[in-house]
C-alpha cells in the first residue's frame, strides 16, 4: 500500500516561531564579530548602522606565547605550518563534531514539530548566560575602560567606505538576509500572521543582543587590559580568536574561572547550535517543497536528513585536521563571503520587485495583515535595495584583498583559485539555472524569456487554503488577470 503524502505543517504556537527566528539571527557573530567591528570602526558609529580544578587548562603557559593562544592553537587545534601540511584528524575535535551533528539531527528530524520544542531551551538559555556574564563583567576593575573603547565614537570614520561595507555585511549576516532561513521559517506560519510586528521585535532583539554582548565582552577585555597594564587594542581580537583566545584568557584572571568559562562556552555552543540546525532546516524544507510527492512520506524526511548530515560531516573532516584552520578560514573568506550574499540579493530583489511585482506584493501584504504597507517599501523593493546591493557587491570586488592567516601566513596561489571557485559555485547557480531554463524551454527565445519573467500566480497561498473564504484583494486579482492576459 502506497504511503500517503504528509501535510506540510505549521508552528505549534507563535512563540515557537519567534524563538526559532531569534535562535537563527542571534548567533556567534553577535558575540565575536559585532563588538569587534564597533571598536574597530569607531564605537557606536557602527551601532547606528545597525567543575572545580586548580586552574583552567589554558592558564598553564610553557613559552613566551599567550597561554590561551598556546592552548587553543597547539593543544586543541595543533595547527600545522600551512595548508599544504594537512596532517592528521584531531580526534577530540572530531568527537565534538559528531556530537553536534547528532544533536542537530534530532533537533529537526521531525520538522517544525521537533524544532519548535527545542528552541524553548536553545534560544533562551544563552540569554541567561549572557546576563550572568554581563553582570560579572561590569563589576570587574577596568570594565569601564573596556566599555569606553567599545562605544567611543570616531565621527571621522563615517567617511571611510570600508566602515559602511563592514556594517552592511554585518547586517546581512546578523539578520540572515538573503540566505533563505527567514523565508523557510516564515513559511510555516498561518496566512494572517502579523509579519510587521514580528520583524520589528526580532530586529530590536537582534540588535539589542549585539549591543549587550559588546558590553559583556569588552568589560571583560577591559579588565584583562587593566590587569596586564596594556592598551585594550592589544587584547581585542575578532572572530574565533575573540571567543577562544582573548575572552578565555581574560576569564582565567577572574576568581572562579571555571564557572565563568562554563557559562561562556555553554552560551557559544547553544548560539552555534541554533544557527546550524535552522540553516539545515532551510535546506531540508527547500528540497522537500521541490519534491513533495516523493519527500513528504513516512520516513523519507528522516532518511534524507541522515544522508545530508553524513555528507556535511564527511566534508567537514578536512577542517578538523591539523591544517584544518587554514581550510576553515578559506571557506569563511570565500564561500561565506558577504559579496556572495550581496550578489544573490541583487537577483532576489529584482525577482521580487520587478518579476513578481511590487504592486502584487504590496496587495498580498495588505491581504495577510489587514493594513497597507508603507509606500516607501515599494521604492526599496524596486530601486533602493537592488542598487545598494549591487553597489556594495561591486565595491567588495574593487576592495578585494587576498586572504592571509593571522596576518603572517600567505596562502599559495592555488588556494586563491580554489577560493574563487568556491565563491562562484554559489553565486553562479542563480544565473546558471535561469540560463538552463531559457535553453530548455519551448517557443521562440523571446517567448521563453517572457515566460520565465512571469510569476506562478496560481500557486500563491491564500486564506481560502486555511479555511477562510477571502482570497487576494480585488485590485491584486485584477492586476494578476491583466498580467496573465498580456503574457
């Protein structure tokens, strides 16, 4: 007997949706990237844009290098001399990776039914840890100096285009713009969900978390600089260095360092876990929606998710070797580059504003929420957002700098070629797919192009699909009929 196609499903409650989005947008970048960018680019100018042991292991120093640096780079990662020296797999790190993938699997294996329950813990507990670290950090000597360096504005930096580029990239990454996660999570809402209110509160939550995390981080770094008698610039780092070197080294100087270390790393783990399984859900939902008759059957989702996790894990193995950090930095710099997201956002905004139609989108939002969107949104959809995205993308190409590791290691030329191929592998999928559809379509070239520029109106979600009688407003239906007749 053939298995029945399962329903797509909805969130169990509005709280589950909000926590899932919060868990996705509030991630590691809020803790280790945003505070450093604020300090680097002139304080709040960047904000305007948007177990008991005798000691913790990274305090036992055996050479002139920082103890935390030695522990992280030599004991945990055992970093080799270069990407050519890939070395052996670090089994401790591999076991951690296995544990995380197993956790992610069971977090989303039943779709939003399981994800919606997990986020009650994974999305809220980091805030408890952050609050504890904030209170502790602000009570340390030298904390005020750290906060001062974090917030001290430098108005002259506003004339530097690089500041605006970094602020814009942080906004794209922090809010998960253009990568599909928010679209997927929102697709499990009821038709009449108030997206306005959701956007407002989640944006405030994300930005507020970044600012508060900056206070928590730089108050501790200020204490570290105070204890060592050095400027805070010498202890402030960005990226993984802030989370795994600078902050742990500062924590080691506090009373009860084990307690504060546990709080910090539990927070980091949960922030990363949330972002990872929500990103996985975006991929799963996309594939299942493309092949619903095949994938929405009993056991199919679980089997495909297992296959997906295994593929990701085996691809990850090269990054948990002795030379894996070099590979990780290359992937982060090229494959996860902000320019790639900007390029995709250009196509997304053009498709939304010009092909799907700003007027049609405007009418659908009114039908869903019961209120008219601001006319300014139309200007953004049609002109402002695609032009800003395109301009930022071009600027990122003009200002491109080859990747280096820790400011001293220069990658071989073949790595740069591989990096650009990784970047192109993501950005060329959109125009490549369009070209494929254009070539394989029927009719003349003009007819095929015209057909590809028409939205699939018949499959738009409506209130009627959820038991109500009203469909799209009359003006939108009239516009749809007009477009169909003209096509």
